[in-house]
C-alpha cells in the first residue's frame, strides 16, 4: 500500500501489484548471499521462502522501490561478522517478515539502513518501510557465542518501522538463564536519520541502551 497521512484504521486497498516476472523466490536449501545479491543487482524483488539463510555477506538493496519479503519469518544469520541486510541511499525500499540472527563472529550491526558515512535525507513522499522485523542475539543453543554490537541502525531519513521485536536473549534453548553478559549486544536500535517514525518497537535486555 502507499503511504497515507492523517488517517487511522485498516486499509485493504491494493495500491500496486508486482508480477512474478519481476520477483526472485529464494530457497534456503540452495541460495547463498551471492546468488540472492545477483538477483537484487538485476533490480528484482526478492521473496525469501521459509528457512534459515546462513549469510557470509549482507543482502544489499540499492534499487529504488525494491522489496525484500520473508515468508514464515525467514531467518537470516550473520555467519561471517557482517550485517545480514544493508539498504543503500535509495527511496521506497521495503523489507518485511524477516528474523535477523547474530552469529558467532563479532558483528557491528545486523541491519544497516542507509550509508553511515554519507547520510541521506530520504523522501517523505516515498519513504523506506520496514514491517514485522524480529532480531535476536542468542536464544538457540547454536551458536553458543552469538554476538552483535547493534541490531538495527537507521542513518537515512524518512523511514517507517512498523512492528519490530529486538531481543537480546535472557534465556536460551533448554531453559538456562543468560548470565555475566553472555550473548552480548550493546544497543537494540540506533536512529540517526531525521523523520524516522516507528510503531510498535520493542527492545529487551540490552547491555547499554535499548534505543539511541
């Protein structure tokens, strides 16, 4: 749906339809960060079939109005110490329905929206949108040493975040309690962009700040 202002409630109107000739459906059993990025560079939208994607480099969205949509809360694991999703200085990108998961390597940020070295004002008429984003550091029994400094960093302006749960695990699979700074993550979200709007942002158990 398109962005509307000064209204509330449910809107079932379909604003834009995208034919599947413009979509690549990724499968965790055979796709890698490299194969998915090749499709993103072609300008295709990407749908992630349910599964766990171990990524050794971030999925990079650099095309205006590009969509990355996870089904079944597709899980993206930072396997190599890099972000799992990076959005460039472009307008109208939409990312939805994904779970960001820290891996065992030191990782600065799990999801990066905008170029931190070159801040971008964005567009009020065509903002970037994140919907139904979940992130975790720890929780599953593997990897045992999950870690990330920041889960989400937004540098671009005019971005909408609609429903997010950012969780540093206070317990892990099997029921044991996290102690002594295990599963380290300093900050859930850092918002540096102007005119960023969030709805339903939840953050838990971070070592320094929940949100900056």
